[in-house]
C-alpha cells in the first residue's frame, strides 16, 4: 500500500503532512514491523485515527469537534489478561493494569487513538498507540507518535476521515 496525498508519513526523522514537515518523537525502541506489549516500538504500517480526547480543564474549547472531554475516570487497558485489553474504559476502579488518560503532565491534553491492534486486540501485540503532545523535542515515547502541541493542533485542524498515518 502506498500513502496518498491526505496521509501523514512518519519516519524516525519526522513527519510529513499536507506539504509540511514536522519534527516528531517515536518509540524508544524505534520503528519496527513486529510489536509486543511494553517494547517501546512504534509499529510500522498504516494506522487510522479512531477517536480521541482532550482535557477540558486545560483547553478552552475542543481542538476538533469529534474529540471527547477526558474525565478523571477515563483509562486505557494495557494488560493482555484484561478482557478489555487495548480499549477505552471509564471506571473508578479497574482490576487490571491500565494507563490513565487524565495525566498530571500535558502529554494527553490532546490524545488521538489509533487503530493499532484495535478493535479486536490480540493480547500482547501492543496497546495504546496514540498520537499526542511530546514531552520535549524528539524525546522518545513508549511507542506512540508525539508532536509539539502547536503542530499537533495544526495537523488535527487539517485531518480528514480519509487521512491515515503511514509509519515506515
């Protein structure tokens, strides 16, 4: 499959979208075809954005109409034993390992969910491959793709339902 003109192309050197180049961060394990839970790899291939959220207490208005407010109980399961593995969950308590979507730092002030190993997740193949704000320029992620907040908002404003992320 080849990328089309509405796709974002991501490499370890950065991303290209709508004729612009952006610095970005990828997983600490680099970009590889094979991915397992916790390996820090950004999986190669085509991904789609299937949803996302934003912090309403930090952003005056939604950065895109389709994004949902992230609440204090919003989590993402990252435990391969969980029947809800690699799924969004709203729960006060959860007996399995998870990642909180409402973080103290600004990484998930805007967070986009990819379709990597979703919706029918294969346990252990990797979860929570998101697009989000970076910690600092080019600082590695746990497998996600991260951008400067101003660049992420620019990308999101031009994203279409036909757009995909091509990681190579």
